[in-house]
């Protein structure tokens, strides 16, 4: 028997997760084969109520008919040509995103990490184009999450994620927490190019930047000639009850990274900027082989069709208010488990007293999907079009899970 055949024989006898997949995730031992709205159905036929939404990706739930139709139609026509040529649907999406935001220019990519990496490059390149190449550093915040590239990891400074990858990429001055405007002002120096943050830190524990803080950052950027860069990969696209989280503060950034919900489950990302901020992004400064491909653009335009329908965002805001009220009742019901209810709209979290991982596990036992986050928070991010009935069922399952955790902790 050859070594290769021996490996194949060994692999064939292995049950559970395949050893062929790199072990970079602590995956739950469940396989889903199809989805229906807010529900996922496993290969064993079990139905799970999805409050994870693929980590805030499946904003319109699973198998949304408009998205399925758009993808199916485009798949029969054209998949990929590259950005060596014009892509009609890419131009359409870019124009729509500009109309819905502060932006004049859009670069299409495939993920949130790529979008944030591109935003970092744009901010540095802007000052280079203005004759100030020494201005290349960004002020960023601990507990942030901007992606898994070497630069985006360095921008958040999470030691756990940086361990083993050599020296961290330079160019980032980290502030301990969002909200500390005095610390931000103190960190501004002659090499500062801009300030980059999530208006709501999702991975970091659903930490909401206050209106006063965000307005203060805008004022500092205007005063010192800096670019304000928002990462709305997770908190944008209707998640807060408004199309963009920055709208809460009545300000606009100069640059914004988006992804996740814009593709509704298909890999799509983008970074947006004002014409002034984007002035340095000339031919040859950036690129993406698959960014803005016809398949992705067909789906993203269908997502926007759904999210811009009259009353859609009002419905999200109403659901978010009801959800927060239900969670507040849950906190009263389980004071020994829930410490705080956080969030805006349908980007919510429970800061819990026992390990958040225990709550996530108990929710799995009730066939309810949730996601852990920093600061011992359990993230709850249902599809934006979840029904009131499913929202109530989710809270009922969450309550049962919390009872299990409370009993275990005694």
C-alpha cells in the first residue's frame, strides 16, 4: 500500500469533520443542506432558527426568491470577464450606492477584509497625492475587527489574532476604546492620515459609538485635514434600522467599507469614497480579479432592490424596537445570566455573566443559532425580514437556553 492510498483509507474511516479542512475554526458539528427564510435545515432534517445570519451576511434570510432569480438568470448569461472591461451591472450598483450614501466613487471587491484593506490604502494614497507622503498612519481602536489580512489585523491590535505572524504591520495608532475623544485628539500627529473605526463594534461586543463621539471625530478630521474612515461591513446595509449606521449621528465619513449584507450571502464587498478622498486612486494603484463580477453584481443589485422597497427599513426599525423590548424582558427574567442588552436595530447583543460560549452552546441545544463576540457578549443578528412570529419563537428558545445555563452554573 502506498503512502497516498494509506492516507485515503485513513481519511475514509474518519467520522465527523473532515481532516482535509484546515482546523482554523472551532466548528459546530452540524451540516446544513438548505435554508428557508429565517430557518436552516440540517442533513439530519433538524430545523434551526438562525439568529446568526451567516455572521450578519444573510440579511434577507435564506433562499430569498429575488436573489435566487437574479443569480439564476445571470448564471445562464455571463459569470466573469475581469475588470479589463466595463461591467454594466457593476456600474449600475456603483451608481446606486453613491445615490444612497455620501460617496462619489466605489471600488468593488469580494469581502469585508478586502474592503477595509482598500480603504486603508485609499487613505494613505490621498495624502500622497496631495504631496504629503509622510501622512500615512491611521488612528484605530482596540476591540475593533476589520478583517484577517496582515494590515487589518494590525489595525485592530488583537494579540490573539496576531500571534505567530511576525512583526505587525506598521502604521496604526491604537486607542483603548471607542468613546475616548480626548485620547483620539492626543494621538493626532504630523504623520496622521485619518481615523478608522466601526460606528458599532460588532465582533468587539456590540459596542455602540455615541452620536457625540462620532460627531467629535468628524470635527477633529475637519480641523486637522484627516480622512474619516468607517467600517460598516457588519453594521451597515439596514442592520441598525437605517441604511447606514453613520446616519444615526447626522454626519458622513470620507471613506466607507461595506460587505456582508450587500451580497445577501454571495461574496461581495466594496469601499466607497468622496471624489476628493479618492483622488489618489488612479490606474494601477489597486485591483481585484473577481471584484464586481457579473454574478456578484446581479445578486447585490437584487439585494438593494429589496432593501429600498418602500417601508422595508421602517419594518427593520420596528422589529429592532420590539426585539430590544423582548430582550429587556428576558433580562428581567434571567438577572443571574444577562448583565446588559446592547445594540441598535437588529444588531443586538447580550453581555452575559457566565461564559458567552456556554450560552451559545445552550442555544444550539435549543436549535437556535447565535454568535459569540468580545466582552463576553452573545450576538443576535436575525435576518432583517424575520417575521414577528419567528422573532417571538427565537426569544422563547433563548429563554429556555438561559435556564439551562443558569442551572448548570449553580
